[in-house]
């Protein structure tokens, strides 16, 4: 089985188990906000790591266009970070422990 398929099955299983947890007083607690924040952080780290890796490899292969590649890399990293902050905000607002 492909590693991606195994990872996808694991993520779905953890999401199914972690979403409805029962507290000591019997009220339902949702871990979806914290779990989503973790997934967002992992995804952003992997995305920026892949972006930097590809950009550095491209600059090593073609040093004459390194400036253009670096500019495009910084813009793409800023877009990834912007989306990450938005997704973390959404996860934070869905968190039942968040203070209004």
C-alpha cells in the first residue's frame, strides 16, 4: 500500500476518534480546533520546505535567474503563510476553549 494512502487512513481514523470526546462531567468536548491547527502547521511546514528545496535546486542549476526565483519563492512563501494564519484563526474560533 502506498505511504500516502496509509497516511490518509491514519488521519481519517484520528479525526474520527478525536472529534467527540467525553469529559468528566458528561459534556461533549470537540478537539477539532486543536487537531486542525496541528494539521495546518504540518501542512505549512511541508509546503514551505518543498518550496525552498525546489527553489534552491533551481538556483543551483541556473544561477543567472536566481534573483527571479528568489522573488517568486518569497511571494509564494508569503501566500502560504497568509493562508496558514487564516486557517489557524478559523481553527482557533472553532475551539471550544477559546475565550471570546
